[in-house]
C-alpha cells in the first residue's frame, strides 16, 4: 500500500471518536482489512456491529478478519 494511503488511514483511525457512526466504522474497518491491517480492522468493525447489529456486512467482514488473523498467526 502506498505510504500516503497508509498515513491517511492511520490519521482517520486516531481521529475516530469512541461513539461513531456505524457506516464510518464499517468503511474504516473494511479499508484497513483491504490494506492487510487486520489487527487494526477489528476495532472499527466491532464498533460497527455494536452500533448496527442488523447490518450483515459488518459481521461478515469482522468474521473474515478474525479468520484471516487466525491463519496468519
């Protein structure tokens, strides 16, 4: 991943408030996962599932990140 994109993702992660919008958390978690930053993707995806538990994509992405993390250990 390009350094500028990685830097932007890191800044977004630091700036994200604890009580955030489910869509923002989902999008950030998904971007982090796509960037291969699985450990960092878990937090935003967990927040997305808590904020909107009926949104299946958040659960799918969170479970996928957990599975990939287990494989990479």
